[in-house]
């Protein structure tokens, strides 16, 4: 006999499962151009009727929920006209969908887009979960009590206490007032100081995963370094010296957005319409960085073509033809590869002519996979450049101009009352420090004979602590010099935090004890989730509850492990400053593990002619051919070794597919109703 109700711990685990799956499912739909058309408001100006016939409900309700509640009301963004979203932004999203950027399955690796999109999805789901369930409202703690910044439990408690005071108390007003008086945030209270240290550890962990544990890390760092070197900080600083704000803004727009070409002049004179009008500086920077990337991939392709045991020209030509084929052809070939348990290259060749694979050796097959991956990488960058820099009408420049236009009143006020040159210099110095921090270190006890070690989580903690004052100084100058704008942003922040308040006065009482931790339920979603579960048959309830219990235990284990890692990093920061340790290569955060779960579940083409598809966890340390050539040779650590150590420490992810299959569609419908509430109707 199965209990008719779920416990608070089970409700919390169920909400986590459903939000995690639904968020990433919605993100993945944007690979298709029609996803933005099914999004609803604000990309469809009328929410009464959509082409899906669901009375204006969004096909991406979780994304819409966060976007409409928190992003659209942002000062400046809320002033953008409806046609900005319904026409310009919608069309540029359609262009990206139509570009059909490559899939991880075809490339045989987890690329930068995959890693960043999955990371953004996990951050998004954390915020959305808070919007749905609400923040617990217990007895308000004393922020001026005792908090030990060297104790992980106190850091976590401080974070929870600060969040509760932000949502239900007057802390937000206090912090805004505090910044008008001093640029030192930590002076406010011991709880705020501890919460800042807690946040720094989590942000440092994210940066460490992005630049050190990820195989794409050195490549991403090189991209940032290239862009950093192209941005004309000196010219920007000189432009900001102009006393008149209007003149300064016009000068900055001309610097980055002005175009000088025959097409631009003929369009302006009316001799032509929509003629290609060249690129401005902003687009030139984008295209140059992507072109540098392409040159590295072309070198890799040339290396394959010069190889003694290279594939036959007919093999390479067939691969090239497939890359230029339609989306339908790509999808059908991919499906053939998955179902037939053959590599994507074999599927491509056999689709053209089964005889093409008869003479293909294992070495040539590997080279064909690498050739296919490199050609896809070139195509991706060419398509991105085309969408952002070369298509007519130029939506990219128009979107940036609209953005500058709505923020111009703020820019004028800030330019008048704040020395922006100093803060532009702060951005430059932080990026320089970030790039330097992300390079190998020489330290006693290093992993190589010469003492070279990869950057640790503590290195990134130190980076953020060194540079946090730069952010504090700007916030102080802004709060002190722009009182009207301070009030505008304070009102937006207060209105946004109201969405995290629990509507039910009794929701906070539904909690369970787990050791020293209080595990809250799904808050405002308790009743809805109980109702979804109650409608299941007894047989389904047994299966679903077993999966939920396994996931609840999994989350509890992750939280315990996260707390232990926080303490290890706190202890390691002082030792790192004295160069007594190489530091931790693992940081805290359930969200980090959930991020890796998304990567691990990704299906990737077999690396042998015949065989089952691989999973993301099998290729997380594999760099795409071409990116290896782009990365500096002094990289001395092995991301594969670090990733294996990280994976061995994590508990095995339970199979919750029964929960997703059984309750996923109903949950999406439920969230679509919640997201559509209060949206404008026309």
C-alpha cells in the first residue's frame, strides 16, 4: 500500500527533478527556428492565440517565467518597444535557428556552446525553482550575530539568513543606503561578510570548472584573450573624457557602430536598398576573433589532407557534401547512425554509397571523424559571423542602437556623476588578472617535475577577493552620485524579490530534519505536486516514489559533500597564500554536479566504425581538432585526469526517467499556466 502523500523531502526532490529536466528541454528547442515563435509573450505581442492552439501558453514556460518576472522589468529594458522583441530580437533568434549550428553528436566532442548552454540552464533552473517554490520565511535571524568566516556551516547559514532578509526584510534598503556611505560591503554586518565569502567560493568554483576542469577551458581563455586584446580601452577612455554626455555617447556609437563602405553610402543616398553595407568595429571584432578560430581549424584540415594515410578524396568530398545538405538530411543521417550503431561518418558514407566504407581503414575513419568535426566548426563560425555581421537588414547593430537609446538617460546621469574612465580601467585590469590566474602555476609540491600545477579553486577565490573592491568602488560611486537612478534600481530589485516570497503562510512549516540541515519542501508548489502524484495509479506511485527517494538521497549526499568542500577551500586559502599547498581541484555546489549530469547524458557518435553511441562523460576531456592547435603549448595539466578524479568523488546519478515520463508533461502544463498569469492580452 503506497502513502497517498509525499513528504517534504520527497516534494523537494520531485520539484528538483521536474525543473531540471524541463529547463534544459526548453533550452534545447532553440536549435530550431520555430521555437521563438512558440515562446509567446514578449516575442508574440498577443498572448490570446498561438499557433499551438493552447490559448497563448508558452512552449517554454520556465524560460518565460524568469524572463517576464525578472528580466523584462529591468530599468531600460522595460522601455524597449514591443517591436524590439516581436520583430528584431525574434528574427535574430530565428536566424540562429535557421543557421543549424552543429550538434555534439556529429562533432564527437562537447563544444563550448554545449558547455555554456548547459551551465546557463542549471543556473536558470536554480532561480526558477525559487520563483516557483518561494524562499522559506522562518523567524528572521540576527545579521549582527556571530558568524565565523572560517567555518563552512556558518558561511552557509549566513547565506540563507541574508537571502531571507533580502526577500522578507529590509536588508535591500540597508545595502543601498550602505553603499552611499562606504565602498566596503562587508562592514554592513557579520552575516553579509560571511555571505559574500560564501558567494565568492561558489563563483570561483564555476570559473575553475570553466577554465581548468573543462577541456574547452584553455580554448575559451584564448578567445577571451583575443577579444581583450582587440578592445580599444585607451580610445574608450579618451572618449569618456568628453564633458558633454550627448557628445560622448555619439562618439562611442560612431567608434563601435559606424560603417564606412560603398554599400552604406549608396543605401544612405537612396541609390540602393538593403545592399551589403560592410561591418562596424563591433562586428569587425566579432568576425576577426571567429576568423582566427577558423584559420586554426583549416590548419588541422590541411594536416589531414597531407597525411600519408589520409582518407580517399571521395570520402572527404562526401563529408563536405553532407555538411552542406539540408537540416532534414542531417537529422535523418544522425538517426541512422544512432539506430544502426554506426559512427556518423559511416552513416554519411553509406547514405551516399555503401561501397565507400569497404576500403576505409580504422586510421582513415578516425581522420574522417576529425575532418568532419573541423569542417563543422568552420561552418559554425561562418554562420555565426553571417548572422551577426553580414546579413541584411543588420539586426545586430539595430539591437545595440536600441539598447543604447533606452539606456541613454542613465548613461548621461552616470557619465555626469561618475568617473567611468576609472571603472573601464577596472574591467581591463580584472580581465588581465583573470587571464593570468588561469595559466599554470609553479608551486612546491607540483604535479610535474618542474613544480607546475593547474590553477586551483583557491586561486580563483584569491582572484575574486583581490578584485571585489573594484565592483564595490563602482557601486559606491553610483549610489552616492546618482540618487535618482539608485532609487529606480532599488525599486526594481524590491519588486523582483517579491516574486520569491511564498504566498502560503504555512508553506514554511513543511520541513524535515536531515542531520544538521533543514530540508524544506517545494513550498508553494506542494499542493500542485501532491495533486499530480495523487492522480497516478498505485503501481505508478510505487515506481515514481522509489525514484524520488533515490534522488532525495542523492541531493542530500551532494549537499554534505558540498559543505565538506567549502571547509576544505576555506582552510586552503591561507595555506595557498603561503604557497604550502597546490590547492583544491574540486569545489562545492549541487549546481556544478547537475551541470555535469547534463553533459554526461549527451549522446556522442561512436569513435569506431561500428558500435553504440558514446556518452558525454566519455568525451568531456576531448578537445576538437583545431582547438588543440589553438591552445598554447605551455598548458601542462591533463583535464582528463582532473575530471576523472572529480567524477570518482561524485555519487552516481539515480535514474529518474520514470518520474520525467510520468509527470513531465503535466508539470509543463502546470508551469505554463503559472507563467501566463498576469501577461498582457491584446
